[in-house]
C-alpha cells in the first residue's frame, strides 16, 4: 500500500574501534555496524527479489550494467572487457579505457529523482509511493562500549547494505547511462560503456593513441558534467587510463592530459587492476596468474596450523576446506 512500518525504520548502530591505531581522533578510525529489524530485512528481501525480477524481465536496465543485479557478476564484467579488446585486435585496432569511481554512491541518490524514474518506467503507483516513505524518518541509537545514546534521526538518502538499495541504484544508474550514451552518440563519439555499481568504464577503439586520448577526454568531460546533474561526485584520485595493443617493441603511449578540466594528467601503466583482475597491455595475464597463485599457496600453507596427524582438523575436513577456500582463490575468474 505504499507504506513502510515505522517499527522497521528503527536500527541499532554499534561503534567498533579499528585495532592498532595510534589515535582515534577521526571518524574513519571506527566501524559503525548497523543492526536492522530481522523481520523487516526479510520483507525487504522479498520486495527486492520481486523488483529485480520485474526490472530484468521488462529490460528496464542498461545493457552495460553488470553489478548490483542477480546473474550479473564481476566475472561477467571482466569477460566483457576482454571480449571488447580481442574483437578490436582482430581488426588491428587498439583499445583504450578510462575508469572513474563515483564516491558515496548510495547516499548520493536523490529521493525525488528516484521516484520520478520509477514512475516514468511504468512501476505500479504503490511501488512509486512506497520508496519515498521507505527512505525517510529513520532513527537509530548508538552503542559504544558501555555507552548507549538516545534515538537520533538519520537523514541519509539511501543506506548502503540495505536489501532494496541495489535495485534503486540500478534503475537510477540506468537512466544516467542511457542519457550519457545518447550524448556521446550525438557528439559522434564511438565509446562503449561498462558499469559495475560505482565503477564506471569508458571503452574506446581506434587506430592511434592520440585519437584515443582525444575521444576519452571529450567523453570524460561529458560524463563529469552529467554526473554532477545527477548529484554524483567522482573520486578523481581513482581515475585511470589504460591502453591495450598487440604492437611489438617499445610501447609508450602518451599520457592523457586532463588539466583543462582541472585534473592531473593520467599516465598509463604496464598493468591495471580492475575489479580484482590484473590486466596487462597484451592480455597475457602473467601478473594476474602470479598474484592469485601465490595467494592460494599462502592459503594452503596457513592451513597447516588448523590441524596435524594428532589434533585439529582431520584430513577429510582439511580436504573440504581446501576445496571450498583454496581452489576458488587459485581459479578466481579463470574464464578470462
């Protein structure tokens, strides 16, 4: 009926200090753990599953969105990017990417715009009216060691970690991506988009580094202006540019100059970490394999402390632990 019970809007926030810090004068040195009403969380999951089904069935998301939705994982994003690069190599073209990170993504979602988007794409009016009620008038009280506070109103936009946050974000970002794609096409910029929650990626194929940098500069400028209109803030320190090519010999692409936008120049590096994948310029994945192989070997060595022939875990339990923990590390996204 478009209403969220006030009882489910009450939460308990436990403050936990991060260990081994010299001082605790900054809020970043504490972890707030929010405990929600269990029945309310269950109902949220039910609503979220129904909305996810409705959104995917009716194709209400952008085709480049690969995060925050069911059946769309980080591995899908890595495989998609790898596919883009290989397909352009067949045509003797190089691929350039520019990644940007949206800071404080969930709290940045505007309630009014979210409701307008849900209404415009054809959701039932009960659903449209539900979210403005669901997102406001929330209260919490804080517990820190033996201290317990009074109830405090928390006027955040969308809480990170809530069951309904991903579906709200997916629809919000879908509108942003559709408008961005339209702007880029109007400017005749042949740029592909890839989005994984708060990680945006611009992908460009061309014949030269100069052309790539010029198009990426224009595309990034358009994206920044549009992000501001959507109340998003980009964390510029995490913006990176990378080039992928089969060129032999010296490979030294020029830096991407963003100084006209008030940003520093971006120098491409030999390897680039994206969503846990380590890409190199020729997609050999040597660094990627080395990293996860060493991580898996370290995991196996640490398992020795969990048992031996006389005490601790028995061999069968160690074997199960190896299968469910060590092997997934060694084979993380091996599909790439």
